[in-house]
């Protein structure tokens, strides 16, 4: 079975991931939001909108310098030149997002001090991170390794361009294998149209989500539905505490399996 190929269409509608991620942030009630790779500030604006609504804050990090394909028309690129930080700040300030909602930092995330910057600015805990900066394998892996230790117990990291770019796509394989420590799930979505994706014209997003439910030991508020099926199947009823125990046992096995796998390697 072949993938649907959007590159054969005469007109490609650019599917914007900003509204999707903004809705996800609101659904999860995330307050500390970081974005690595601000560029033109379009996705940042969606994050700011929901952060202002929830009483949260967006922390954006970027080179804020023309680089690679974003050197501009003068270098033969069809992609608009990357604007400086001050331009993006002014653009978003005019839309009502002041220092209480948005903080932009010009930084090279490869620098060792970036971990310290993240910790100081966010207070050492990140709820949501959108990784859309350096798309090399080394770059996206570096960003993950610096963000994940600060991710809150219920946090999410979303990686951009996980279908269309080699580096992010390779990192997802690492998250399945080498970097899998048993503490998170990965949902890989090879969807979303966008310019520059080449064959199939898909971008791709991957959601890394902490396995917090398995460590919660609570949360079940409704068991009435299970009781309905007892007459047909006595095994349909499960005490909440048993579910929590099953989850904890499964989670601990995931941690142990990941640990043993790393020892073998």
C-alpha cells in the first residue's frame, strides 16, 4: 500500500501545526512552554495565545541569524531570510504578548551553558517543548538531551519534521531504541502538509509523552461502566487499586527492560 502523495497536487495547502499544538497545550493545561527554533514567530504566536489564556509563559530560543536555507534571496534561496530577535519580539508585542507571556533568547543550543539557561529561566521544570531548531541529527539529539532532564512528570516534547528530514527522523529511531529508558511513550504522526517536504509533501510530528499515569496511583473516578457487563462477563469488573498495581508493575518492568538492554549494548 502506498502513502498518499500530496506532491502530485497542483496546489498544496500548507497545513499549520500551530493550532494543533496550541490546542494540545490547552488540553494538557501546560504553563511552562519552550520552543527551540522560533524563526518567524508564527508557531510562537499560537503558543503565546494559549499561554496568555492559561496564565503560562513561552520561552523561545534561536540563533536569530540567517543560516542554511534561510540565508535569503541574495543567496539564491526561495525561503525568506531569518529576521533578528528584535523584529520577532516587536511583532509579537504588537499582538499583545509582553514580557509576562513571552521571553526570547538568542542562543546556540549546542553551547554547554544552554542547559543552565533553560533551568534558570523555567525554574528547572518544562511542561511542553517544541523542538524545531537545528534539523541535523546532532542538533535535534542535543536539544532532546538538554530538554528531557527538565521535563515535568506529565510533560511532552514535540519534534517537528520527523517525516521530511533525516536528522529528526533518525532521532525517533533512537527514542524507540538507544534512548528509550522506559519513562516515555512516542507517538509518531507522519502527517501534515507543508512546503519543502519533497516526495509525499509531508512534514511529520512526533509526540514524546512522560508515562505519568503509571506512577500516579490514582485518577479513576468512574467504575459504573464496568459493572454493567458483570452479568455477561464476571471478569469485566476490576478494582481500581488492581489497575494501579498492574500499571506500576508494567512500568517497573519497562524501566528494568530498558536498563538491561543498555547493559547488553
